[in-house]
């Protein structure tokens, strides 16, 4: 993922003031249509770069003081990106009415001024996690898509790692040591429209409805290079992409296990939640959904994995934070509750107090133990 966690939350937050002005100016059905169209446009065109919403007040002596915001006050370990580069900040040491002081763990000392909290405190590739890797290219129907291949002790089991919407392969860096410890060969993939893989022909995100084909191409690449079994790992919209893969790919039957972090399991409920968060009527999310379906030819009902699980349902680990305002944590809870009726073996682990895809940040040790513990329970062919 790019600097912060997935962009659905950020991009819609930036769109909300404009949407509100449009609605106020136009009013009625015309205003709702204009806002819905705008909301749909934001959804289909992820912004390339985040803003810098945090502010560094001082840094040095092993600490950094930030202006107090909800995000700056989150627990755990984070990156802090600013003009000096990417620093690593640890837990909150002091909370004032307007400031928070956090431990400064590594990287350049932040300069005073604007900065952004980064869910990924590692740059720029698996070497930052002490892992040897190869830059490879996965042949797709749109052209070669870059990927990182990290050799594992098990050359016949390959884990395909799929980042979220508006993100990059960096998103996987937090989890890579835990995955590597379990033994599989790792393939961290890119997909159409993420800025490194070839773009979609229409230049739009298709919300998983076509992106899964690039994961399917990655599966084919893995098989050509010795894989006999697959694992599927995804963050945020990476779960929507993975769900489409499990439902449509001819390689889905080779998947022995799934790990999803803050999974986007239902586009409609996710859009309604974000509309409510920003003071917009939930009905506008419905208008945006209808525009989106027409513009890219997607059936959003196919992406409701709680009510319409995929054709192939391997053992699955869900990881989610209770403070996620981008993708409702209720989706993971609901899937875990519905899983027995779907004959879908689901394990659910919930974390506390962090934003979207921030579960690792809240508790790196607990998170990695959950991942490695889950993977050690899998048996080849156990679906």
C-alpha cells in the first residue's frame, strides 16, 4: 500500500466537503445524482498520493511530539513520513490535551511540520525485513506485472499476497516475516491500475471485478515455477479481489488457506458506512453504487461474501480492528458467524483501537502469532 493504509477512507473523506457543497447547491434529486456521480468517480479513480494531515511539533532524544488527533493517538507501531523520510514511531508515551508524545524507534529524525502516519513502517522492499527476494514479472493479459518473489523452505506451496485499493506491494512488508516463517514461497503481486502493473483499458479501478485476473495470472506463474498448492493473502480490497478469484478462477481449487486483513467483504455496506461517517445520507451511497455498476459493468451483489460466499471456501483467517472506519468490522464478525452455515472454516481474530489495516500496528507480536499459528494448522489439500 502507499504511505498510509488503504485509500477508500481517505479519498472519500476528501470528497465529502465537495459532495456536501454539490448537494447544497443543486438540491433534490439532481443534487443527489451529482453527488452520487462524484462519489462514484472517487471510487473508480483512487488518488495517487495522500495528504499530510498530521503535524510534528518537535522530535529528538528518542521521542516525537505530534499535534493530537485521533490518528496520531492510535496505539502501537507506525511509520511517520515527512520531508526527512520514513521514521518508525512506537507507542504513545504521553497524552496532553492538544499533543501526544510517542517513542521514536528508528529512521531519520522527523522535521517540524506536516507529516503523515504510515501503516507500513518499512521501505522499500523485502530487504527492509531482512528477506532475500527477486524482482520478477508476471505475464498478464494486459502485459507484465511486477512482483517480488521471496524463496521459502516449501517450494511447492506459494502464498500470493494482494494489496488493497490505491495501495502497493509495500503493504505486505509488515506480514512477510510471519508468512516466511511458515515456509511457503512468497509472491507479492501487483495488479492492473495500481501504478506499477499495466492500467485497466478504461483507466478505472474495477473494485476486484477484473483485478482478480492478475492474481489468476500470478497463480499460473507460480504453477509454472513449481507450485502445487496456493495460499491467498490480502488486505482490504485485496479480499474482494481474492473472493472473486475463489469464485471464478480455474486455480481456486489449489488454495489451501486464506489470510485476510481488514477484508472488504461487501462493497455496498462499506460505502454506506463511509457515507454515514462523513455526514452524508446513506441513500447517496446507493446512488453512487448504481452509477458505479453502470460505469464499469460490475454486479456489486457478487461481492457480498457474507451472503454469497465464493465457490471455493478454504480455511480462512480474518484479522480486523474494532476501530476501522473504512471497512466495517461488522463484516468480519458477520462472516465468522455465518461461516458454519456456509461450510466455510473461518478463524477470526479482532484487535483494538486502530484504523483500517492497523491490526499489525496495534499488536505486532499477537498478529504474527495469529498468522503463523493459523498457517501451521493447514494440511495440503485441506479445503
